[in-house]
């Protein structure tokens, strides 16, 4: 049976090359939690095969959360969900499990004018990606913005070269971000009045793929800078898998009780 399941997942994942690398896929969605901490609704926004979706569905509907407290009593909450699925190489194919699960608030964008492409970078044919941290108030107004990570699609660059080439992208990203407007806080759904968002900004020319890889891929390491307005214990976040136009809201009103990470689907 184990061998048959491995071969089944091999076909489901669409992985036909003989390689030893584990594969990962980022899956985003939204989860609704009732006053008892049970999942009453959820949606998957990432396109996955019906077989993989069925495995996710069976897992998510069984999750149990700590009740979310609104105005001193348990209430309903809706949060964004990000899953990192791991297709682990085994003898007969691949075994699917949840490697990471992350939850965040749901402050969407009302107005997000894209930044200008730096002229000097365009002339030189330089491309890159920037992660921007944005602090917004309860009304959705941007209070502060800073570039926390810049990546360039070039190998063998020294740190000083990356810093120099990335500065124009960072400047353009922060200037644009300060003009963006977001949804007001939904306090009744567990949103906090003031929060921090992480948003990816891609600068591409021609046919260069976006910073984020769709589908199954080998995941690289990622390093980010500290966010100055957050306390030291709030600095950690996981923005892997963020797609163009998406945001990661750092504060989460929910706490998962069920054992999810590392469990085979």
C-alpha cells in the first residue's frame, strides 16, 4: 500500500525526473474559525490538483484552534493561511506532508500603484525583487515603510555589489508604498488596529520569471533585515511563497492547537 501511495503521489505532483531533491509548494488560502476554535469555513486560492486539494481539505477541516477572544469573549475570526507542502522523496516516489503553516490577518489593498522602474537600472538591464515592510493604522493608511530584503537574479555577486545595485529598487519601492491604501481593520474578525504588512515588489525586464516560483520547486535560503518599529521578539516572519500582489500581515489572532507540521497528509 505504501508503494502504491508513493507512485500515486509521483503522478499527482507531476514529477517525472529522477532526482533526490525534496520539493515544496506554497499554498495560500483563508480560514474561518468559530468561537470554539473549530474551522467552520476555508478556501484555497492556489491552483492545485484535485488529489492534493482533497488531502488538504481532509487535514484543514480537522484542525482545532485556541478560541479567539474579541471584547473579552470567544468570537469568530477569519485569517489568511499559508501552507508549505513538502513532497519528500521516498523509495517509491514522494510522500506529501505539511512542512510549515502560517496565519496572518487579512488587510487587503484598496489602492496599490506600482512603483516606477528605476531609470538607471532599466538602462543597465538590472532586475531584482524587494520585500517591503509597511506599518498601517486602523483606517488602512500607511504610517511607515522600509525595504527589508532585496534579491537579484545574478550569481557570484559580492554583498557590496548587491547593496549598490539594489538601492534604486529599494528607494522606488518605499516611495510607492507610502502612497498605498489598505482595507480598514475588521476588529470583529480579530484584526488589530495597527499592523505590519510584508509585500513583495518585482522589477523584471523581458521574460524573466517573477521572484516567487509557482508549483513545486527547490527552496533557497532567505535573509531579511530587522523592521525598526517592531520589538525584537516580533521580528521573525516567513515570507516565502508570497506572490505578486499578495501581502503577509504579521499579527495573527489565532493559535493552532492541532499538530500539523510534519504530519503526512
